[in-house]
């Protein structure tokens, strides 16, 4: 039997403005200077209105505001934005996770207080490293003093659920530098950490430098040792690695990201945002002014398409295996009405045989070796149903 359709309970909202563009960033973001910020927030309000009219929400369990840098909004802009969210998504679970990304240096006490009063209860700070030389080298505008000041302000405003992002594999970064960053991050005693490897994406300054052989990256062995070090340090400090790049104290796993990894529905609002509702995936128009104009006439879609049942099944495996508890046979059967092994016997057997997947009581998960070669595992499921 197929699962009964239920209303969408997760919301992603994109604020595309930044103080500057980081050298590695390929996200849909624009330098703040001279941008029509209030026009954008009005257009976003309109998109929310049209979205909930077309697909009424359930009781919202998670909201995630990303960017860009949402915290470049001024306090009055932030207040207007959060009132819009509350108006169009009025019903929240008692324990809602309402996250907002923030850059150290863009959060003073006044703004953080507006965020807290508006319902935000979790902040994810983009710290990236604890060496100012590395921060300058990747185009960040904050320094380590800003990190400590921002965290102090957040605590003063009433936030206790905070996360920071770190990066490894950065230009000129050594294993010792990463060890120092992890130590300083752990000394903060936060409930959640995300630690990502640098990926050199097209249409970034780093990609141009890489093409010219001007990007002094650590070699593959050093990068692998960095990943092994951070996994070991986080585990020793009592954090569970619940996803390839994410570590948490019990109960503080990112609920919103789990929505993605479980291939569940979520609204995607704002310029360039992606959404997934009722097996319909959409991408919004990216430019700020084109988005504003489109949202005042209707839903501001760049493209919208139906995800086939086969593709949805493949996505279930690919994104679900990022979570270290793995994928559940029961959940798969509930979503698709067939056993997982009936559809994916060949790639599952191959990956178990290669020692990259372990069989569990209710499904499959990455082995300790598989964690290091996750992309190879995920690739096995791309298009696998069309070749069966």
C-alpha cells in the first residue's frame, strides 16, 4: 500500500543578499549594495501567499532561512520578513525548529533579539575556520573575534540551539590548522557542528584560479587525513556523526536537513529556491529583479517538473544513505508500496559485497569504509532502475 499523502510540514526560504561574494560560493547570492531589499521581501510575501493557496500547509515542523546571508537584513526588514512567515504559515509544532543562517559580524544584539522574538530558535553560523589568514584567503569578511562576539550576542538574545560550519581542504590549510579549528569549535560547547570539504564549483573565483593552477589545495591524502581527524575528534567529544558532514549531541540533529535526506516534501521560497511538493520539483527564477516582477504576477517559477516514481526511489536511496543510520525498508515501503530489494537488489548487493554498505535490521547504511567513499556509493543508484 502507498502512504497516504500528507500536507507539507517543512519550509525553506532564500534570502539572496550578501555583504560580499566568497571565493568558493556558487549559491544564488548578490552583493547587498543598491539591492531592492524591501521590494524583494514584498515579492517573497506574495510568493508565500500564492504557495499556500495552491498547496495548503500542514502543521510546520521546520523552517530554514538560508542564503546568501539572511542576517544582512536590517532589524526592521527582519521583523517584516518574520511577520510574513508567521502570517502565511501560522500553525507550528510546539517544538518547531526555526533555523537561520548567519555570518559572524552581521549579527548585533538588536537584530538577534528581533529574530528571537520573530520565532527563530536556531542559528547556524558560517565560521569556516579559526585562522584569520585562511578566512581572508577564502573571501570571508569576518575574523575570529567576530565569531566569539556573535555567539555571545546570540546567547544574550536567548539562543541556546546554535551550530557552526567549518570547512576543510581549504587553500593553504594544514592538518594542524584543522585540528586547531576543531579544538576551538569544540571549546564553545555547541550542540551541533557541520564540517564540509571544499568543493571547487564552476562560476566561482576559486574555479578560475584552479584552472590557472593558482589554487594551493591540500593533496588527496592530506584531505582524507583531515576528514579522519575531524571524525575522530568529534566522536571523542561525544558528538554523533549522524550524516556525512554533520555532528550533533543527542536530540540536536538538524530536523530540516533530515527532511531533505528522507526525501520528504518541503516548500522552496525565494529567488533561485528549489522546492519539492507532491512529487513536483521546482526551481525559482534566480535574479532579484526578475524574481520580484514574476512574483507579483504569479508563482515565480524558472522551471517545474514532475519527478517520476523511479527517480523518487533513486533519490530516496542516494540522499538517504548520506545519513549514517541509513535507509529504512519500512519507510521505503510506506512511500512506494514495494520492497526496497525488489527494486535495488543489484546495486545493494554490489555495495554490500564491496564492503561499502552494511545491512541493518531495517535496511542499509554506509560502512566505516563507505563513509569515506560515499559519492561512489550514491552514484550506483543514479539511473539504476532504467538499467534493470
